[in-house]
C-alpha cells in the first residue's frame, strides 16, 4: 500500500565529492531518506574527484548501516573538476530524471527537491534551484557578460542543483556536444527550463567551498567557448584604431596645409596609427578563426575514471 503512493519514475541522483568528509554523511542520509519516501526506484551516484581526506571511506561506513536504493561511487583518475566529474556521473545514471549536485553542502529545505520534480512533470525538461541573493559581485559581472554575448535560449546564473529529464540528456548527446559548461549546454538545448529560487537555511563562505577550483580560468574558458566577447572586443579595438588613423590623417593634412607641420611628426603618427590598426585587425581575424576551430572540434568526452564501485 505504501509503495502505491510513490512515484513510478526511476530517479538518479549524482553528487560531486571533493574533500567533503564532514558533510557527506549528512548529505547521504538526507538524500536517501527523501528518495526512499518519494520514489519506488532510485539510485545514488557519488563522484569522488580525487579526495584526500577520506570522504569516500566515511561514506562507505554509513552505507553499511543504511538501507536504500542502488548506490555507486565513481572514483576519478585524478582531480578533474566539477564539470567533468558530473559528466561522468550523468553518463552512468540510468534514471528517467537525474538530480545533479555540484556540492554535498545542504543549505536548503529538502522540499525544494520535490518542487523541482513537480516542475519537471509540468513540461520542464530542465529545472534548476538557485539560492536567492547569493551571487557575489564577480559572479554577477561574469553572468552579465556571458548572458549578453552568448547566443543561448535562457539566461543562466548561480545554481545549487539541477534536475534534468532523460530527454534533455539525450538531446545534449544528440547535439554531440561535450558539456564543458553544462549550464550553458542545457540552457541552449531548445527544451523548456525553469528556475526555482529558495531562501538559504545556512549561509556559507562560497570561496571556502570552491577553493580547489580555478574559478577564473574556468570562467575565461567559458567566455571564449560560448560567447563572442573577445572577438567583439578585438573588433572594437580595431575600429577604434581605424578611427584614430583617420583622425591622424586629417590632422596631419590640416597641419601640412596650414604650414605648421613639425618635421617627422606627421609620418610618425600615421605610421603608429596604421600599425596599431593592422595589429588589432590581425588579432580580430585570428581570434575569429580560432573560435571557429574550437567550435568545430568539440570533444564528446574528456574525463578519465579510475573505477566504479557498486554497493547495492
């Protein structure tokens, strides 16, 4: 009778783990309890990104005393970051719907997960949960630039977790795109997307949570790969130098015709202005060419897994 009230859809939960020994036990117990109460069939997949603090040993000690659905632990060959690790977990997941967590830190009510599932049943293939007023200044600047210059269907922002349907996962694979930046990939998949905002139950120093991530490098890579920001910036500099060259030509002619020209100044200004215009124009062409090469040579899979342990 109890099982008849549970959802029939098979649900997978993929969580990223990196040196989270103090958090992983509570996370597993909370998530396992939620999934067990709501779904008839489910699986939990933890992706260990080369943890050095015994996070997985802590998890294994908890698993031995808990009952629940299928549990798998993916161990990455070396530290590869959240995006690649979550890709590995999603590739292993079998669910009709897949929860993806980039952190095992819980600062939300578990009811948010059910709200996401209900939203997914309401014809939304991608549902993301975002903490209200959580973006730092640099994050706001990054997303402002990204959303302005990227040609994507939905604007993106800071996300805590995501629920995607099997159709969304298959759509991304069909497009043959390796999800180097899953937020942008799903946002531009052509499927319905919804954002659920929640009030944080605990506030945390986000720098501490992501201290092992090279955030600047990751942001720079995504701006290059998904937007035309640098191409347009280079084009702007080229146009600026062209205008300065035209101004220098006109100014030089005025001085020459008025008889006030300084010997050698005119040719020097023309040479410098035209030279910088040529340099920036060259960079514009090179950046555009490299941009096309990068987009044409997307790697479908770019992660290495050491092993996969299944416990149930």
